[in-house]
C-alpha cells in the first residue's frame, strides 16, 4: 500500500499505542482527533478535526492507503451523544473512504456489541455463532458500526475488518480481564494483520490476546495473520488474591458484556430526567 494509514481517535489510549507500534511495522501514520495529538513523532502527520464532519474527514482521508477508525465515545453515554459520535462518525469514515477510493477500513468494534451473549460452559465462541446482542447504547453503536461495515463491503467491494475488542489496557485490572485482555503489543499485531490480510472482504474478529481463560475463538483473527503473543494468565494469581475467584452465577462473569449488563447501565442513568407530564421526543409514551 502507498500513502499513510489514517488513524482516527489517535489521541486515545489505543490510538497512542498504535502511533508507536504501526510505524515499527512499516506504516506511515496520519493522525486525526478533535484535539491535537501530543508528542508528535517524526514523520507523523496530524489533522485536528471532528470525525462526524464529512468534509473534514474527506480531506483527511485523501491520499491515505487505509483507515483505522477508533474515534468516538468509548463507553456508555446518552443516546444523542453515542449515536452522533459513534454511528454518524462511522458513516462519515466509510463514506469518505469510499469517495476517496480507499478500499481498506479497520473498525474498532467491541465485545459490547454482543454483551448479552452468555459465556459458554465449554468451548469457545466463534464470531459466526454470536450475532449482535448489545448490552448498552454503546453496544448498539458498535453493532451499527459492524452493519455499516458490512454494507460498504457488500455494496462497494471494500475490505472492512471489524475488531470486537475486549479490554485494551496496559495490563488486566479485574478477574474478568483474565479472559478479555488485549495487550498493547497484541493491539498492534491485530491491527497490522487487519491492514495486511489479502482481500478479507467483510470480517468480524475477536480482539483479545491468547488468554488461557478466554472464551473467544481466535481462528478468524488468526486467519488474517494475527499471532497474539501475550496471555493474561501471568496476572491471574495477584488478581484472584485481590478479588477472589469469579462466581459463575454473577452476570459480570456469566455474560460477555460483564458489568455493562448490570442495572447501573440502564438508560435512565445516562439520560436527563424529563419533567413530569412531558413526552420523550419520538417515544409516544408519557415520562
């Protein structure tokens, strides 16, 4: 591929990891974020823009060889905020790539697109066996991201790889993350594989490290060329001593989405209350 990889959300946690790791794999990087990216590296391009602005994204994608789309709200919020940033933002990126003739787009989806899926008692979950079952507005936005990616792959012949990322942190901090952790080194390896895989068409793959306690099948990710190097098990003893063994009946451990499936993530906790007697816009039901 010629031209840089456009990295949206470049100032975020995963974006910062990729800014360091992708150039080591031979990729030039063009950064896009709503804030200036700190500590710009030699040869790194920078664009300050809103990913929901079609004209700005169109300018940013011009001349790029591929797009890695990370920008958006990275947790639960109100529906107007999540739908605008995550769904509108994804459409802007895919449409800008289509118009610019950029045929490879990597989308940062999430395990929360299927958060209400029960963990298997035995065996591993394959992507083809796990349709969207979102746990939050955030999860809905990631399911919509995957649907938009599928549309652009089927209708326009683009290569779109959706990464259902688990827990992308420097190290696991909870017992659940012993299954869901995606290490910084493996974040780079996974995205690099998604960029290099020949003609993947539309693909949805799990984004986790080679964790001993994982419940996700990495066959599809490995088919792209992903070879995870890390395993959260090295942190298991300390985490279990601190937090105890997981309770199989606890939704945090029984369902893929973990705590995102709990009542604390109900919509009313993220929406401003309506005055008594008002009607929620578009709902048709009294508040």
